[in-house]
């Protein structure tokens, strides 16, 4: 094989000059990822929609799981109900799904919060996410985390979906003013009393926040996640929201 031929083969194997490599992952599947924050390694997954193609711009959903999915193995967070709904109805959820995993004994604050937000930034850059359409959702302790995140960076999220919320810090109310928020709670919830969401809603009203929706499900307990995420009205509302810039 001559020198010119060898150069041509090498060029074909590495790609043409200026051509960027496609990001890792197969459409319709999870991609395992890790990030290190202040010396600690954390796991997360990115779910690519079935019709994902590099070069297109996609909405991004950051989903914060509940207490039972905490761990370090990097896969348990994929079992949360939103991930199931996204796979069952991909036409309703045409988005990149970012699924960070909270370590045992921790919650969605401090370094764990920083890790989750960095996972979003990395996904936006790596897979072509749309910064005007970044959505935030959480279930149980994840709902508490979602409200904290949104209050910390209200300019980052187009909308927030909170399910069975665990009494976020009341100081977040003022900072969430203007952020589209839909709260859900079952009135028979024995793990997190529905009175918490009701009181939270009254605080929103007191500061004149008109961007909050609240749905209370009669007779249902804490585990209402399937009911919420499989409701087509939820995905329709979510993707109708976008930031102006």
C-alpha cells in the first residue's frame, strides 16, 4: 500500500476535516454518564428520544427522582415514572431526558444540586439541547429539589412540574414568581400531607403569583406519578412553555 493510499484510509477512518463526531448513544435508549464535582463522582443518564438526530435542537427535561432511587450504581433513577412515560409515549415527550442520581443519604441540595445542573449543561452542549426549552420536574423529594433549583436559577427553566411536593423552603416563593409551575398532590397522601401543598399554594397567592397551577387528586395517595406523567394534558402544557431568550 502506497503512502497516499495509507493517508486516504486514515482520513476516512477519522472523518473528513471539520466534521464533528456524533455524540455517543443510540436513539431510544439510555446513555450512562458520570460527572465529578469537587472530587466526588456522580452518575446520571441521558435518554435519547427515538427520533433523535445530531444537528437538531431538542427540548431538555431534568427529572429529579424520589428517595427510593438514591444510589451509586447509576441505573436506579431510570425507573422513575417519567422515564417510563417518555418511553411509552415518545410522541408526547420529544425531548432529551436528563436523569441524575442522588447518592444514599443525600438530597437535592449542595454539591448534588451542582452536579445535576452541570449534567444539564453538559447535555445541552453534547446533544444539541435548546436553552429556551429546559424543563424541570421532580417527584417526592425530587419535587422539593425541583422547587429549590427553580428558585435558585429561575432564568434557566421554561416550566416546573412538581409531584407530591415535600415542603420546599418557603423563601423560594418570591423567587418563583413568573415561573410556570404545575403542582400535583393526592389528598389521601399519608407520606406527605396534602396540607403542605395547600399551604404552599396560599403563599404563592399571597405574593401575587399567577403562574401556578394546582391539581389535587381525590382519594389518591403519595404515588400519583403514573397518573400525572401519563396525562396528555401534562406534556401538552409542559412543551407549550418556553423562555423568550
